[in-house]
C-alpha cells in the first residue's frame, strides 16, 4: 500500500521509478513472498500486484500505472478468471499495438500451463521466460530483474524503462 502511494505521488510529480514489475497472482501469500523479496533486495523497483488478469488489463487500458518492464503471470488464476495464457495473449496484444515489448515471466508449477503461456507470448510477439514456482524460481526472478535493471542503467535518462 505504501509503495502504491509513493508511486502515485512520484507519478504526479513527474518522477518515475527506474523499473516497474507487475505480478499477476491470485494467491496473496505467494505474491507477498515475491514482492517482499524484490522490495528488500531491489528498493528502486516498484511492484504492482494484481489478483487477476482483468485488473491488469484494466490498468493498462486506463494508463493507470507505468508500463512495467516485467510482468509475472501465474498460469492458473482461479475459477471464473482468465487463465495465465489468456492474460499473456491479451496483455501482449495490447502492448504490441502500442509498439511496446515487455518481458513476461511464466510462474506456474504446471508444465502444460507454462507451455501454453509460451505459445501465447509468441503469438503476441512478446518475450517469455519460464521460471516455474518455488524458491528457486523466485531467486531466478530476482536475477532477471537485476539483469534488466543493469541494462536500463546503461541507457540514457530519456531511454529508461518505467
């Protein structure tokens, strides 16, 4: 909550974080662990959580938050919700229409869902990294964010991703 207030204040002041990460995960306990790990290790990275794909799509359509550099997606987002592959396909198509590329990250322990997310990202013309679930996947995610942050730092200020 405090991070969202800071993001809103900074956005209104015209100051943007070096990098934003969106997490689409229906289980609060899972996203809490990942968000906390990122916030402690990489305090310059802003994490925005969504419990379903519809909320992420609505935020993107409304331009209500900076477009992230990375979007993590759980494959199974619960009953009566869009699946991870559907979310990647729709978000990816919207980003492609805006001529934007975002690194998608599949975070599912189910191989079939990871493969479906890979196909959806390919169809949407967006890159996808499959990390799976659990502590090892979380460590790999942190390394991926750090790598992208270093790439962003090598760009000039006008070229920074938000």
